[in-house]
C-alpha cells in the first residue's frame, strides 16, 4: 500500500541460534492488512548519484540494555525501524528499535518454534530526520525474473529518495507476527534460511573449509538446524 509521501512495507527476518539477538534478512513482502501474501515488491533507494536495489540487508537488533540512546524521532514512534544505505561501506541496513514489550513477545514466539519474524513498516515523510530524505512511494515495474519461461509481469516498486550520497529512512512498526519456517515457505514461496545457507557455504573465504568438512547437503542441513532447532 502506498500513496504520495507515504508507504507501507512488510519485511521478514529470521533468528539464528534460537536467540532474539541475532537475526538475518528474509524478504521484502507486499503489505496486506489481513493476509500474508507472496508478492515481493522491488525496493530501491535513489541517491544523488545512483539507484540501489535493496536485497542484501544487514539486520541490526540490539538488546535494549546495550542500544545507544535513539534519536528523538525514533523514540516518539515507539517500535520503529530504520532502512539505510551506507555509501562508504556499500552496505544496506535494517536497524530495528524494539520496545521491551515487543522483544518479550518475540522471545515467547521463539520458544514455541516460530523463528520467522515479520514486521509491517509505515514510512511517512513526517517521520524522516532530514529534509533530504523522502518517501516517493509506489510505482509499477516489470519483473526481472527472466530465468523463468513466463510472460513478464508488473511488480510493485517502492522507492525512497535521498539528495545525499547515503540514506536513512525512518519507519514506525505498526504490526508484527511470527511463524514457523515451514509455514512461511508454504505461504510466501520463499525460503530465506536455505538461501542464506547457500550464501554462507559459497563464501570464498570459507568455501574450501565447508566443502571438505561438510559438503553442500550436510552444511545446509546443519544451517537449518541452527535456525530451526533449540540449542
């Protein structure tokens, strides 16, 4: 959902080692008030000199006791998030600021096996910390999934604009849900745990070691256990 200077975006994350402290990015999902839907919007940030398609976010989720004092714009929103692009490090970031109450809810979810955490984010221009950062909203774009023999289809594109070389966009977390990975894969038709396991296995710095010690199949099973089975 979106309109001028305003949009809503759903984002999924997942726990590693069954802890509320360490999360990884899952997917951007189309916002729907009542249902979990499989459509995945393209999310881009336009800076003064380039367009960045967000697809490999580092998730920051600091416990309250060690989190630095949040800026006033974050504090008054309650549960909030920042979507950022750090130009010097070429890094995409999802920075979550969760209240003690919401963090406790997530911990309870983990105890019953729900390790996929989904947040609905509401972006408004009035939430932004600097006038250089603005929410352009939604448009349509052609799907770039050209490896499938299907007719091109229109996809939702959500765009943010920065008049600087970097970008930080503030959102209010308006709702949250957690569910088990198997239910998420069935509903959303995406498996972020498998995708992250492949990414880590083929990391050039560790590939030879993982290949020799585990092999691909065993490593993926091991990584799934780290995300799905209490330690």
